[in-house]
């Protein structure tokens, strides 16, 4: 089977090549040329991904009605011993093919859009080089055949995210944001690495296929090891920590809102559609291990996801920076995906949550990228990030307005837009397994509709703001990706996802649960209507409500003081109680020992340097005297 | 004629030459006289070589050859040494070895 997919490594390699070309020679070519090279490379990857998806899902993927995991390329990259070796390869299975489609689609749209959005920026070629680097890393991550390859690309994704957030490196806030993102995710990756080491130590393999073989409950390391949990559970919790860092789950989410300092297309690509779902993908990739060997770890995933989605949704209701609202909305939606994985079991009907999570990942990528690109078009027109500076933009930006509205309806879960179908499946899965999480998600669905339409009405309706110059619609190169993504947001929900992506590869028929569907649409409509009343026309209702909520509103507006808490913990507690003593020990013990040795050597040499007078005649004198002494010794004392 | 002079006499002469050379090398404050002292040391050694060859192994000629080598090398060495001394003089306006200490710690 693998021979049908032998070309798939090209999907990953082509962006790398365009990165090398634009990165090395970008300064010498016209900016537009580097943009076209990046876009063309991505277009080829996109075409190959579509071809792969067709071949996998419709022609060769199934054996006995079950989708198989196919290793298309496997290359021994680093070999330490027979059991310990790191391979690089391409693994084709339903979720990796789905991710290939998601990444190449969104990345292609973002590339096209960026040609318009970044026009005239200094470092245009650099921007496209980094975009290609990111696409390469992300594609390498999703096709990883083993957990170590995934870790390598995971870090590459992190570094390209860092480079792109810090794209405007003259701006101190962008530099700070890029550092924050890198350090927070790097800290989480430490957990990931510990998890990898624990997991591969107990199971003796890095390989995903071996790890997730059907019904292969991992028996080694399943005994109680520490604090009532088995080694395997601990390792999976640590791996999830890495995923939580990348996917901005509470409490490692603090970098994502700040990451909005990057150019808007970057936010759309990395911080909405692709990189931030890497954590979800990681859990999904190891899902059989989670579900069979460590259900406790899976519960952790579910609760963290559920809490994050509620937490982020509440904050999103209070923010005024449109990109930050979208960032918190992303966190909230990723929380949904994590929660869906958390309430899922393995196989057949039990695996509904897994399916729903992947489905939501897919639809969310489309409409969230659209929302960000639309927000980018708005910012491009108004030159401000705050919606208090905007209003009644529907008159000036018709295309952006309609596409944005479609995306808002999709994320709010109004049928027949994409978000309805996937969110419905998540709610059903949650309802079947965990009532508490179901009610949390149900509330979040209402909040989502509310804050998205709060944003929509404030930007596109409401009072007519006085603009310095009349906002104008973005050029075609920016609006065409918007329209394509809007089309995707309307239609991808109709894909019969159960036929393609399920936890065990077998087909799962989806039933519409009318009671839950109606209830979820009802709460979405309530949210939209509330937003309509508050923000459609200018009035003082929002202020009144904000005042009546008082402390809660203020806390949410300040993101529940999590940043301040982090600063307090790091600056006051860690710096004072840990770092200062360590620094003292370093200066006064470690350094002092070294300095003492150096001082003694120096002092001694100062004292005895007179012997080395540098006078040739002294040396000759001493030499001759020595010869005399030796001669006398030989003559009189050593008579043989 | 030479048969009447015992070997010890020649050795005494060469020893005196040698120690004059050593003394001059250690005490003189002028690179040229130090160079001359080294010539004395070399000549003392050459004299010894010739004398021992003549008295102890008259049938061999290696000692004579070595003496010739020493003379030749001494000439070459003298020319190099004088060149160095001139270069030093150009740089320091001085050929007192005690005052040439710029490279000292």
C-alpha cells in the first residue's frame, strides 16, 4: 500500500525548499517574487495533499473496511543502538491526512492573503521565508511516524512561531510577546520531553504504530508508581502538558493573547488554525494509549479543556481588542476539542468524542482562519485593533462584512454552517459521558455566540465613527481567500466525517440528536439576540451590565489576573526565594573557588617572577654555575 | 716539534681560553664583546678537538673535520649575530643586553 503514497514526503519538503530559496536569496529578489515562490510551493503541497486525501480515503486506504495506518516513507536518521533509534518518515492515516488538508489549505490562503496584506512592509521576503518554514515544520509534525520526530518538528514549529510573532522586531511589545510565547511553550515542552522519555522507557518504542496498535493495552508500567497513578499515566499527563502549552490550555495559555502582536495573517495561520491545535493532534495521535491504558490522564485532558473553554469565553466577552477576542475564542474552541477527546472512549460508538474533536478541529480551522483574515482586513482598513475605533463598517467593507458574518454564524453553531455540526457532536459526546462538562460546554456555546456577535455588531454596525480617511475594501488578493474560506465554512460541516475519521478507523454513522441540536441552536440564538440588543445600536446597556457585574467584569477584563499571578510567582517567589540564593551560591561559592585558584596562581607568579629576569647573562651565569656544581659532584662525590 | 709538547699543556691553554670566554660572556655589557667571547669558547672547543685527535687517535681525521666545521659555522654564526645586533641597535639605539628588555613580562 505504501507504494501509492511514496511521493508524500514531497508535501513536507517543498515548503522547506521554498524557505531555503526565499530565506537565502530573498534579499536579492523583488519582494513579490519571494511571495510568489512561497505561494507556488504551498500550492504544490496543497495539490499533493488533496491528491493524497483522495487516494487514501477513496482508493487505497481501507483494508477490511478499516482505515489502515500506512508508513509511506521511513528513513533511519539517527541510530544509537538496535532499540534506540530515531527515524524520520511519513505516516499516512485518517487524522494526518486530514491535518495535511487543513494545514495546506489555510496556509495557502494565508500566503495569498499576505501578498496583499504585507505589501510594502520591510522584510517581505523574510516574512514569506518564515511562513514557509512554519508550513514545513507543521507538515513534518503531523506526518511524524514516531514521537521523537514529532518532538523535533514540535520545537521547529515553536521557533517559527517565535520568529513570526517577533516579526516587527522594532516594537518592544512584539519582542516581549515572542519571548513570552517561546519561554512558556518551551517550559511546557520540558514536560513533553519528560513524558516522551517516561513513555518510551516503559514501552521501549518511539513508534506511533507500535504504541497505538489496536487494543494493545500497555501492560508494562501500568502498576501504581507515584501518588496513586501508574508510570504510563504520569507520562501521558506530562505529554499532555506539552500539548497544553502549545494549545494554550489553562494555565499555560498566557502567551496566546500576547502572540497577537504578530502580523494578522500569522495569527490566522499559527495561532488559530494550525499550531495551536498541535496539542489536540498530539493527544489524538496517542489516543488509544490514553483511552485504554490511562483513562485518568484522559480525564485530566477533558477537565482542563472544559475549564479553559469556559474561562476563555468569559474573558472574551470583556475585551475590546478584536484580535485578542479572537485569541480567547481560539482558546475556548480548542478547549472544546480537548474536552471532546476527554469524554471519548476507544472504538465504535464510544469514540464519538474523538470524532467530534477532529471534526471540530477541521471546521474550526476554516472559520477561525476566516475570522482572523477578516479581522486583518478590518485592521488594514482602519489601522486600529480596538473595536471602539470602529463602527458601521459594513458600508465600506462589503466583502469582509459578509464573510465575517458567515464565520460568526459558523462559530456560533447556527445550521447549516460548519460549526453547528461539529459542536453538536461534541455536545452529544459530552452529554453521554459527563453531565458536568456538558453543562459547561452548553453555557460556553451561548457565550461564544454572544461575544462573537458583540464583536460583529460593534465592528460592522453601531455608531458611525469618524475615520481619518474613508476605509476601503481590501484588494482582491485579500478578499478572494476570504471568499474561499467562507465557502469552506459553509460547506465543510456537510462532510460525512464519521466515514473518514474515527478512533478505530471503522466507519461510524452519525445521528443527529435533535433535542441537543435544538437546545444548542436555541442558546446560540439567545446569545446572538443579547448581543443584538446590546450592540446593534449605540446604547448604555453594556455599561449598566458591566457595572452590575462589578468585580467579575473587572477581573475578566484583566484576564483574571493570571499574568499578574505569573509575574508575582516568578518575580516575588521564585526570584527571591530560589534564584537569589542560587545566584548567591554561584557567586560566592562556585565562582569564588575559581577566582581563588586564579588568585593564588597569580600571586605566586608575581612573587617568583624575579627569577625570570630576562637577562641573558644571568641565565648564562646560573647555567655555568650549575655545570660547575655538577662537575664537582661527579668528580668528588660519585666516584665509581 | 709538536711531539715535545705534552697534551696537558694544550688542554690548559684551551681551558684558559674557555674560561676567559665564559667570564667575558657573563660580565660584558656589550653585545659585540659577548659575541667575541663566544668565539673564544668555540675556538677553545675546536682546539681541544684537534689536540685530542692528534694525540689519542692519530690515524683518524674526524676531529680535524669537526674543527673545520666549527670554524665554518662560527663564521656564519658571527655574520648572523652581527646582523641581529645591528637590527637591535636600530631599534633600541643601544646594545647593552641588560637594557634590551621590552619583551619582559
